[in-house]
């Protein structure tokens, strides 16, 4: 989400916002570092960088229990990463029938980063007998390697915000779903990291006399419903959640983003951020968005905001509710609205 010094290409494109090859390298590097740290005995373990994805996957999968029906036996996880959705599904039994949460009995985990996808292949998943899994390396922006109408559920958690062709991905999700199949996802929203964005803009303007993109761009809430409807999904349901995470300071925040594989991968990013601008960003962040502790001796922290947009869409089916035909109403709004006058 944030830019770090990089030696990768910044080739411009009129149709792409993100460098997908760079993003894969960033995620591969994060996965390699995770495996190295997990084999060590240091005080800071690699699992400490998974907390946001684990939380988002847990909140997303919890929504499966709120959906009526007999469950979703076969699921496709797009941008599966290290398997956070699978772990969340395996965390509890299905409310009805067999399988994990949502009645999922088998999940295909698709991801473009083979190292991230197989990062935890040797780590047993608690409750893994509830839901069988299969890992498949594949580009999220390409045509999915499955026949039409294969899956009961297509799910994606905190991975689509680096996808250039979201309409294409949505149409592919529609294609591989069965009739009355469910497309459920959580995507990082456009108001994520406003504190870091503001601090970097001010620091860069002051130190270098201009600005460049360092965070995002990410999808905005109003666009999600339009994307679902244009891709052929019915009965869209959308809600948003913003949670705040505290960090000791801005450099620690940036380190966590890098270790998550969330460094900036924008096509128009700058090659490097000067140390002067970096330090100015940290100082401005602390000054504008610092948290005052209850105790005077307590160390000062900063906070970072993360917006997550959750959405559900369904492939059309004759059993679904349908809106009445235009002009079929038998009463006017004015006939049922009573004006109340307050004296």
C-alpha cells in the first residue's frame, strides 16, 4: 500500500494502474521472509504480520452463516494467499450438514504467487478435516481454468485491490458459478490509510515541491455495486467497515506493510523516496495522527485506518426475488405518506 525504494520498472500504461509482476515479486519476498522468520527463534515472529488478513477473512467468512440455504459444498478462493479463508472456514462446523463454516466441503485456492500460496503448506490447519483444499497457481486477471457453472461459491478476501481488470474478474466469477451461486468478497476501499497519504503528500510537497502517488488507488464504495450489476449479478448486498490499528510510529507501519507484501505497486510510483522526505513523513504523521496515552509516561503511538468493503452478489436464478414491473404500482407515495406538523 505504501511505496518503498525499488529498482523495478515504472513503465507507464493507459489501461493499467498496477504493475502485476512487481506485486508478485513483493508477495513472493514477503512469503520467503515469513518462512525464514518462522524457522527462527526471534522475539518477532512472522505470524505478527498476518493479523489484518486473518481478521478480514474471519469477518468475511462469518457472513456465510447469515445466508440461508444448504451451504456451498464447492468453493473457489480467488487470491487465496497463504490460505486465510480456508483457515476461517475450517474454524467451525457447518450450521446445516457437513463441512466447515457455510457448508464448504472443498475449496480451490487460486493465487498468482506460488511462494505465497504454498507458504504454509507444511503447517496443519486446525479443523482441516472439515474442508478439503487444493492449491492452484493462476493469474487472477486471466480466464479461470474451470468450465462454466463449476462452483457454488466464489470468495475473495483482501486480494482484489491490486487487480487491474476488476470487471473481467467479476465476469469470470459469474461464469464459473452455478445458477443461484454466490460471489462474496472483501476488498480494501479507497479511504484506506488516509493518514499516511496526507503525511506523505505534505512531506513531499515541502521537501521536493511536488507529489506522486504512494497509496492506492483503490476502489470506491459506490463503484462496487455498479461493478456487480454490470457483471450480471443479482441481489447485491454491500456494507463497509473501517477499523483502526495502532503502531509505535510511521516507520513501523511501513515495515508491516512491506512484510505483508503490501508495498506500492502502482505503475506511476516513484523509484525512490529520499531519506529527508521519509523522515518528514514520520514526523508529520506523529504530529497529526498521534494517539495520546492515558498515562503521561505511556509511549506515544499513531493509528492507521483500513476501510474494508464487503459485498455479496448472486448469479440469476428463477427462484430469486424479482422487482415488480415498472408502472405496476397501485398506489402513489403521496397517498401513504402522512405529513406531520410540529407546532
